[in-house]
C-alpha cells in the first residue's frame, strides 16, 4: 500500500516548489461474475478492490491544468482549464485522454475548473482487466471537482466518466467500472442492474475465504477490436430474435428457453455469443443470491461455469487465463475461479479457503510459470470503499 508521505514526496519531485493540497484514492475493480453483460442491459457483480489509483492535486497559477503520471514520467499533459480541447487533440499523450476527457465533460456541464497540477500514481495494473481506466477517470474527476469547490452525486460522476471514456478514449464501455469505483462499499459487492441503474450492496461472507487476483501480465492485441465485434454480434442476435419476440429490447429480455427455441434461426456463432450473455445474466443473479445466504460452494461453481462460457461461447479467454483456472480447479479448497474483465489476457480470480492459499500459489508457481513467458502475479484483494478525497 502507498502511504501519503511518499505520494507527497513524489508530487514535489514532479512539481518542484509545489505541495499537494488533497489526495484522491480511487479503487480498481474486480468483477466477481457478470462478464460482457453490462452493454446488454444485464446484471454485474463487481467489488471495488483494495488496490487503488491515487491522484495528488494542488491549485496552480496561470490558466492550465498539468497532469503527470509516475507510470509515464516523460509524457506530461498540459491543457487549458477553460477549454480542455477536443478528442484526439495533437500532442497529447494517449494515457492523458482519460483525465482530459473528464475535464472536458465537467466544463461542458458548466463547472469552472481551476488551474491545477495533478500527479497520478497507480497500483492498479494497467491493461490487467481490473479497470485502471475508470479509476483514473473517477479519481481525476473528484480531484478537479474538489479543487473547483464543487461536488457531484456519485452516480452522476460515474455516468460523466463513462461519457468521457466513450468520447475521448474511444472505448464503448458499459457502466460497471465507473459505478463500482464511485459506489464501492467495504465488505460488500455491488449488484448493478445496467438497464435501470438500480443497485444493491451484497454482503461478502468471506470470513474464512480469500479472493485472489491472478494477473497473467498478458494483454493480447486482438482484444481491442474484438470488444466491438462482440457488441455487434449481440446486436445481431437481438435483431433476429425480435422477429419472433418483438417485445425484446436487448439480450437482457431473452430467457434461455426463448433463445433455444430460436436456435435454428440464428447463425451458430451468433447463437453462442447470445447463449453466453443470456446464461451469464442468470448466473449473476444466482451468484448474488448465493452470497446473500453464504453459499460459497454454489458461488464457486457459478464462477467455473462462467469461465467455461466465456472460453467456449464468447471466446474472449486465452491460454494463460485458461491455464490459471484449470490449475485452480485442481487445488483442494478452491471454491471457484474465472477470468475477469474484457478478456484476451489480464486477470483471473479465485475464491479460496484461507488454508488453501499457499497450495494454490505453489501450484501456479510450479505448473504455470514455466509454461508461459511471463509469470503470474498472485495477490489477495478485498472489497473496499469507493473513491474518496482526503484534504492534506
């Protein structure tokens, strides 16, 4: 964990002669189950993880906002506080699109931003499928709002950050990542209805269990375009199914029996894509119920089923993720495991009895790390609070 004094020192090194006046902590997220359901109006069940991104901020003279990152130390971004600029503005490092996009959305809503200096430091793995982007957006948004003497409802901020990612990072993401970053609660998961935006905090009865993140350190390039392809394939399924069920608006409205009744009308590939989404939405509500009643064995079985569906029907897994899940399956004391995030690399997660953590770590070290170019990074995480501001 990063301590505040270390972050203050880093800020003063990045901006000599200036000291931060506030620190924002914005968590990454782990989606326990409910993958690729958000843009189909379905349910998701994420937690705000204990690994976080930090934004150290201070007011500045002049009329610009300057943003620096410890991960991209040689790529600072400077833009006008009054007019952060359009998407794809020349000369801007790509990583800064998230912060600049949030700034632009705030200005668009009539917020008068103050000239400022921001330093970003993250312990959320970039490209790991645990939403470092949403943490950057929500963290930047809270910092800029606080410096401007303004507040915003967490749901409104989450939606603003989603809009910024759509317009400035050109990622057609759903609402899950920004919502859990803004609305996370310690010891609780968030069951989010991505259609109505209603949510329920679900207790995490993990007294004798640990949630382990297993980071493959791999991000296959195929992943970028495939996300958009999957969205279009889901839309194609809805177009066909509406011919039989005109009342449906999205795959959220399709029950498994309805889908199977129309199997012959769908291209086999499109059927498999729809089958994943329809069954994953059902698994997510069942998983939330299992958590409510402390049935960790049932929850774990749903995790394994989810991974199989993502691997075979939605085809967004990869050999590294599959290997981690299969290794976990063979270790006594593992309730369940699955890939988490968009796929094609990134992280898998496992729900493990406290006494089986060392056995799983040893199995990964002996069975995974020699098979692949990069070793898996394995670490525990817990459900934490959403983004918060600390005045210094």
